[in-house]
C-alpha cells in the first residue's frame, strides 16, 4: 500500500478540526420533584428521585 505523496498542511488539518469544540453540551432538564436542573434520563443528584420514585438515599 502506498504512503501519501505529500504531507497534509497544518491549515488542512485545522480545517478538519474547526468544528471539534463546537459540539453542544447536554441539555439540562428540570427535576419534577425539586425543580433543580439535572441531566435527562438520570437520577436527580439533589433529591435522588427518578420517574417519581426514590432511588438514592440522600442525607
């Protein structure tokens, strides 16, 4: 298999990586129990509930 004939320039490399850091962050949803922000489809870290049930024992 052949090797590349010319080296990729840094400009070409950076064009490819231009949108790398522009990926959107995960959206937060509000917990229906305590109304604090939490990641969707995960247990609320503040009150410990998920889908209306107590899942974690928090102090």
